[in-house]
């Protein structure tokens, strides 16, 4: 039986056979959802991904080797590997960074360019994530400033990612100006993955599902609560002044990527008062960063968001929500803000829209102790960005 390599994300799906671009773009856009719109018709996302792999893989494939972005969350990886298992006897999932480095792990830093983020990876870990906000030069300088003391850097400008090539060149120029050895990797390099060589990051598990082959791989990128490894830091302390270094990492949840404290506990809350949300909590159980998201029409203005929010808050119990400001600013970002007070804790919320996603970031602390979370929360608000 044959072995076939498929590049899965961030901007395309490529393999032995051609696949329709509208199918690929829909699969990637809705990878975190259950239902997608294809040709203006609702279709299960799982069915779309199965159709993608039926198209991109030949009928006789034995092993499908999927190369996924290093920063992809475990639910995304599980979705694509399960879809591929409907076509292939065995599925192996590899991190993109692992494939790009080749036979010399640990010797290079890898810069992976995505549609909304640029991530810096070392030894299977994302050590920095920079939102693609501003022009190419500004993003390139920000990435170069965060790469650190690396001597050899691989810059990955993937096929299908808008403006990846010019951004890759700009990042390379900035890094070379700092005396680093930089290589822009060939865009077809991921299609030559070798899953049989030893690696601590990727392995295969044989598994048979009900009625035929099911998932036959665990991805190297299976990450607890979609939380990636750590390498960047900001500084904060209880009075809001510059103090103890707090490592930050990239959390990818649904359609949003956001920087959060790496050593805080992540949990999803779907019951009780308030909207379903992700909560990232410090060891004191009182300090936390929260995030909710919802899909909106493209082009929704802040004033529309604020009006919708105002109506929702007016329907809640008196005394819970206060200090509503429809045109505030947090972390240099226009936002509607308000305070929520419940059971010995206060949450200062900032709500804004990016593309078709309404994002709300909450800064939780004990009453009067908002300085304990101010810096990490400002970083979360500043970095929160729609990724699809």
C-alpha cells in the first residue's frame, strides 16, 4: 500500500491529488465549527473534511501523513485525522516545525507565518505569537525583536496564506540585520515528510473504529486545552507596576487566538451565570482572564456592538453590571467596557469585534485588586484576534 503526504493548513490542503479550492477554503474557515455554509447550503464540517481527503488522497492509500501547523489545537488535529482515517488505513500527524527542521532538531528556530498570526517555534513549542496587525514592516520588526538569541532561523511562508511571501522576506531581512543565519524554506518542503525517522514529537497508534479504520494517530501537537508551549513574558504585579516576569502563551479557542499566562489553569465554563467562556485562572483562584466569542455580521461597528450589549445588560439583575462605557479604550483598542460583580469577585470586561467575531475579554480579581490582573489582561486584549 502507498504512503502519501498531505499539507493540512494553515492556508491550503495539498497532496497527491487536486482538490477544489472552494472545498478547501470552507474546510479551513469552519474547522472549529460543526456546521459550515458550502454553496450557500448548511453542511456538517466533518463531512466537508471527509470530502477533502477523499479528493486529495488516492484510492489505494495505506498511510496518510498529515503535516499540520505547529500551533494548531488538539480539536483541530483530531478533526482532520478522523476525517483522513475514513480514507486511509493509517494516519500519522506531524508538526510542521518538525518537518521543516529535518534531521537536525534543536538546532533551528522556526518562524511559521499564518493568516492572522506569526508564531516562533523551538523544539515543538510555540515560544512567541505576534498578531498580524499593521503593515508588513511593523510585523516583521515585531517578530524579529521576539526571536531572541537564535543563530539559525527557518522562515516558513506557506502556500495559500495571504502576503506570506513578502512578509517572509521582510522578517528574513530584519533577522539578518541582527546577524542571524536565515533560510526561507521551500514551499514544497512539507510534502517530503519522513514519518519513519525517530522523533519525540510524533508517533502512531494503531486503532480500529466501529465498522472500519478509524483514528490511527496521535498528533505531536495534541495540547492540553489548546494551550501551546511558552517562551514570551510580560511583567506584572499586584499593584500594576513592573514586577515579576509572567510567561505568556498562545491560546487558540474556536475562532480566536489570544495570549494568556502560560502557567495558569485553563477551563471551559458552560453552566452558571454568564455566557459560556474560557477561564484562565492564577494559583490564587481569584485572579483570572476570561474570554467569550460569538459570530456577527462582517463589518459590525463598535456602536452596534455596544447597543446590543447595553440591551443585554439591561435585562440582567440590578446591581450585577455597572460602569458601562460604549466607546471606551483598553490596551490601545476601541472597546465597549463594563464591570460585572459576583460573589466576592469583579470582572472588568472589554468587548470588541474583529472581522466576523465579537470578542469579550474579562479581567477578574478581588474587588479593589484589579491591578493584580491588569498587565496580563491588557496583553490578552491587545492580542485577541480572529484566526479564521
